[in-house]
C-alpha cells in the first residue's frame, strides 16, 4: 500500500523533458496541441484561467463604467435602454412547478450555459478520448480525456475558493456582493466535481481493460489519494444542493470546512507537483488566506468585542440591539458570533443577520449608532436565542461582528428616485425599516426636492406581526415631516383567522379580498382621506404584478426604486414584475425612465 510522500527531489514544477521512442509519425500525433501530455497544463488549465478571468474582467469593466459614467451620459436614451436590458437579464426568472421552486435569473442562466459550453467543448471536443495503444505501441498510460478534465478541474480550484469568501477580490472588482456570488461558487464546484469524475473513470476503464487495476491501487499513491479527495468532494457537492443544504444547514455548516480541508489536502497529494500543478494551490492559498485575513482583522482588531442586548417582543420576534462604532448602509448584513456557551455549538460559528436599523452619525445624535436585528426563532441558533429570552425577557451577551457586507450599492443615490415600493413578508419587514428611514431622511435633508411617493406592502400570517410592523412604521414617520398623501401602507394578513378587537373600534373580521381599515391611525401624521386610506387586507396576498404595473403607468413616476425581502415566492414575483417594467423602459411604452430593484432573500 502506497504512502502519501512526494517524489524526490521535490520541485516547484516537474520536468517537461520528453524522449519519444515511437516513429516520427506517431511522435507527431502524440505531440498534437490537444493531446500532448507535457503541455496539457498550458493548453487546458491556463485556458480555463483565461476564460474565467475574462468573465470577471467583463463585469469589472461594466462596474467601472456604471460607477464613473458622467451624469449627462446617464440621461441619454441609449444609456437608459442599455441599463434596462441589463437589469432585465438580472431580474427575470422562471417558475418550476414540478420542483415547486424558481430558477436563477436569466442572466445567471446564460452565464452558466456559456460556462457549460466552454467546459464541454474543452473536455469532449478534442480527440481521442483514449490513446490508440496496442500490444506493441504505447502512447502513454494517461487517457487524454482524463488528462484534460483533470487540469481543467484543478484550474477551477482558485475560483471556487475565491467565490466562497465573504471579503473577496471578485466582489471588490465587480461590485457584486459575496452572497450573490454564491450561485457561481456552487456552479463552479459542480463543474469541478463532474470534471473530477470524468478524470477518474477513464483511468479505471483503462486499467481494468489492461488487467492491472488491483496492482495499480496497491502500488500507485495517485490512485488512493485521488479517491480520498473525491469522497469529501462528493460530500460537499451533494450536501450543497439547495434542497439538502436548507434542510440540514446547521450540520452542513459544521462539517463544511473539515470536508473542504480534507479535499484540498488529498488533492494536493494527488497532484504531486506534476508540471505546474502547485501554482494553482499557491494561488488558491494566497487568495483565500488574504480574504480570511481581511475579514478577521476587521472582526477582531477593528470592530472588537460588542455587547448584544437580546429582547423578546410581544409579536414573537427576538430583537437584538448592538451599540457599535462601525458604519453601514441600508440593506447590509453582518455575521454575528455569540461567545456565550449558552448558545452551545453555535458559539463556534458566525451567522448572518440583515441590519434593520439606519446608521446615525454619533456626533449629531450624541450616542453610538445601534445595530438592530429582528429574528424569528426557528432552528439552530435562532431557536437557541429564542430559548434564551424565554427564561428572562432581556439578556446581554458578548459578540464579535464581521462585516458589513452587501446592501444597496454605494453608487445608488436614493435621492434620484421619485417612487419607492417596499414589498416585504414576515421577518423581512425589518429589512424595509432602514430603507424607509433613509428615503425619508434623504428628502428631509433636501426640502427643495420633490417629495417622493412611498408605498409599503407587508404580508404576514399573524395580526401580532402586523401590529408590530405598523408601530415600527409609525415611529419612523414621526420624526419626518412628510405629506400624508405621499405615504401608502398596505398590510396583508394571509391567515383568515378572526382578529382580536383593537384598543378602539370593532374587530377586524376575515374576508376574501375586501380591504379593511384599522380603526386607529396607521401613521403618526394627519389622517388619510377616504379616497386614499391605509389598508389591512385579510386572507389574501399582495398583487405584486399589479402593484408594480400600476406604478410604472403612473404619470408622476419617472424613477422607481423597488426593495423586497421575503420568501422565495415573493422574491420571484417581484423580480418578474420588475423585469416586465424594464421592457417598458426599453420599448418606451410608459413615461418611466428607470426601474431599480434590490432583493434580499431569506437564504442564499
């Protein structure tokens, strides 16, 4: 049985010296561009790197153009239509009734198809798949299809790790936040696994046909190290499938890093510094360790320890408040690591939470800004936090913060929008609070600016959560002098259960679509007129397509911003409605010049 030692002497690159003993014609065939083993790393691995770098480069250029284009050009018809076309590809997705889920966006699908065509072409295009060896002629023991698929898989390794990191170079170059790059982390991992299988089985077929498979397994280190790498890679690939990952998230999170470490160690031993194989491990280590260092420096040295105040709210949510010196933008999230042993194994990992408060300058407010999170106890850490506040209504714990990440792009100026549509569901309602306050603050600071129209749609199963959201909106509006006819609040209680009687007035009865009015005022502003009431609708869901379509046909709407956070079905409907609105911008069938969408799903 072989042991995982490296060949001696160890070198950074193995030799490319080749002494072909075949006939000149056979040597010429063996030295073909797509067949030559001693140049296969340059032909396949480097071309894979070029392809992936070119893809990142295209989006880097688009990001720079979008960020630095002069305002005069942004107002041109060509710019608006080009932007709308790009957003259509980004927003449009499709429903899969059989799987009860929706697809990725059309743009992501196109990128995946382009990548699939590239990898299939590089793997299956060149001929032959196996050497035409005979009893007297041997071109080599590595089947060509196995050689090229192995090098392509190795070239993917740096990108798989780069796309998995939170503070990563690709996000810095393209402006795409790490959570939206997770799609490509998954797909490059899938491609790498498929290529690993294509690399493995031809060797098995070749040596079984030759009759020395058992001998190779016993004497060649590369065979069992290859299998040892393939096992954790198969585990990572299968467990990362959405249906499995979402169901066993905590277990997958706990075992993910160990499996990844085992995979890389055995993959490294398997490659045994052949040709330039170590270059890819060096690049992988440099990229990932740099990302790890940046995130840890921010967490432990810049942000430091914080004290989190955990409270149970009457609506069933857990609220976490963390005074801090860090700054953030609306829609961003941070990873929180609780240090208390009361949280069990969850104190060994950080968990992402969307920030539900707006940053305020401490020099103006006289106190530290406060991160606020609203959490629904379910499984894992959230269940543990729920149990913590069941024992006592309020407690405090020491935490570390990593981030912030994601959120609304720095180049997105909310002041340019005249219509805001915020569509949220369940605990996603907390996401809309800093967005609303930022819009109110932006226009409050610019009194000469035309006051925007703000529409808020909130869907929940329970009336207690509806009451919580209404009070939160009321508290935000109390601080800003916004005309009453510019704020619209629509609450949809999807459960048709009889609601309790409010403090004043008669009970709200369930209905099948008819709108009911809260007896007390929704806002801390003058009452609405009967022609424009705030509404509570019981037993139905918001008509998302109708809401966005009505806004795009409004004669006063020119620049529309849509923000949504909620379950996958809600995100799907909003994305498709926003994509349809982009068609109107492209075809100039309405007065709308821009429709911007920002989504925040419950899971990645």
